[in-house]
C-alpha cells in the first residue's frame, strides 16, 4: 500500500502525507505518560507566578516562554508585542459599619474605578440579580452602593458562566447609569472558600467608571443575611486601583514546520497571562503546557503535512487583546484549523467540530482516535476558544476538546488557582487527546478549507 501511495503521489506531483511516521493511536497512548505539560505548568507558575496583562510579570513570562519553547526544539520561536491600556489593583477592603459591624472579603474587578484614598461610605441597595438592577429607575441609586447577587451552580460544560458572568461584565456599567456610587457583586463562581473571584468589566464610552468589586461567596451570603434583618446597611468601601496608561503585552509563537505550505496552518492556542490573585495554573498555564506538549510529540514523530503553530496569547483575561492582535497580524495567512485549551486541566470528555464538507472524514478519524480516552462526539459547532475565536468566526475550521468544568469555577480567577489543584493523570489525558487530534489533523490528506 505504501508503494502504491508513493507512486500515485509522484505521478500527480502531490505532497505525500506522513501517515507512516505519524500514528495517532501510538502517539496518543505514549502521551498518557507525558511529563512535558506538567513541567511547563510547574515552571511557569513557579518561576513567574501571577502574570497580569501589561505588567512586568507578563513581560518576564514572554521571555521565559521564548526560552522554554526554543529549548523544546520548536522553530520560528518569537514574541510579537503589542500595546494595551493597563489597569492594576490597589488596596481593597470592605467593612460593614451598621447595623452589625464586621469586615467582608472582596476584590476589585478589572477596570474598576477607584474610591477616594480614605474610602467611600454608603448605604447598600440589594438586587437579587442583574435583571432587577437593570429594571431600577434611572437616578434611583444616586449616592448608594448597589449589591447584586445570583445563584450560579456547577455544570460539566460550564454553560452557566455565560449567563451569570453578565453580572460582572455589564453590571457595573448598569449601576453607573442608575447613579450608583459603587457596585458589589457576588463572585461569579461555585466554591465556598472565602476567596473572591476576579475578572474584567467594562464601561462603555460616556459611562464613567465606578468602584466595582466581587465579594467572596460566603461574604456575599453574609451580606444578604444582614440585609434580611430589615435594617439599613451601611458600609465603608476602599478600592484604589488605577489605570497606568499604555504598556506592552505580546503573543509568543512557535512552530512545528510542515511539508506542504499550501495545506494551511493548524493553530493551537492558550493564553500566557493570568489574573494576579493566584499563579494561573488552571487558567491558563495548564493550557499552554497541554498544547505545547502535544505539538512536541508531533515534532518528535516526524514532519506533518501542515505546519502546527503554537500561540501563547497575551492579555486574554483583560479583553482578548492577544487574540485580536494575532488575527490582525496573521489574518492574511492560510489557516486550516484553530483550537484552544483554556478551561483548566481536568479530563476531556467531549469533542465538537466545525469543519467544511471536504473535511468531514477528518472529524470521523479524530473522533475515532479520541474514543479510547473516553471522549464522545458532541453536536455543537466548535468556536475554537477566545484567542482563536476571530479566526473561527472568519471561516477557519475549528475543533473544541471540551474539558470537564465541574470544579473549574471553584478556582477560576481566585487565589486558589495554584499548581496543587492540577491532577497529573487528568493533565496527561488532555495531552493524549490533543496529540491524537493533531496527529490526524496536521497530517490529513483532505482539504481543510473555509467552513463558509
């Protein structure tokens, strides 16, 4: 069969797929003993730690990443810098003054405005959810501090984040429009540790930023219980974050060169930055370890047909600026497929596709290669992940390797996002799945072109 394939390829002047070298099943099974993903995640979180976008720590992470990816043997390793507006946190405290004096734990949301240095005193106005806040009359919160709660619960696919995350993303702007002096929200998370969950918010043009913070879930429930006593609740809030102007962020890129430049690029992404409360192990150091470890296994197995491009994106947490910068810089190149690992390090349980008709057989082979790992085929269209979403939206094919998110929002954006939360066996299962997927996709003889 190999002789016939050689003869046909020579006769038609076609590039020869390296299927004899790159065996998805063998590479998948070998990856179940992988140590590279752990080494990357351990190194990044130990030697760099928190990596807030646009800061000196994120800059050190890019230097570290270029050195590590070069040492692993990848080609064309480089940093691609871009400029961004940068926000940093300051002091953050909350104290109930009356009727039951006590401190509560909270953290400022990214892009929050600041209180006076001496703090802000005000009365709490409670809203059970974002819709209730949005329904409040304009001007009704003048001089008040809004407090918005909700009831997010755990799901395997993390689907509640879209709905309940809206209170963080748009709640502060809504409160500002109602005249509020500040806003507190229940953290968008599912844990009961006394850890607040950070995350970004935004204030549209014409809406002045107000102080905005997330209470840990136990403290949010404590504040609710105080309010249920029926007495006015006054607090002192101190938040002193600031905007420090334009600073440098950047993407780090590395490649496994392919044999057929016309076949297009396969982009595998993660994000290098993190919030500053933990060390960014789950979000998203592990993702960077997973995609690099899988690509390294393809590199060591032989040259694939398609070039695999690793994208360790910068400034994802604060606005997907790295993904946008990558798209702007590289949208003219031929991308065959894009995928991202950015949902922790727990086992992959489902795979979703967005493939053109010409590549339907590729999806069948990927699903078959993943089945021995306990991964089933889903029916949703793949989005590719935040940092490659612009590519997929533009028509590039995508594959989503869906991780179990049952405990993800216990750790998301909290001080608990640390290396000890990663299960090495589940991390290896991720690497095995990504390796199998790349072994099929990067070497597929089929055309993987635009999906529309």
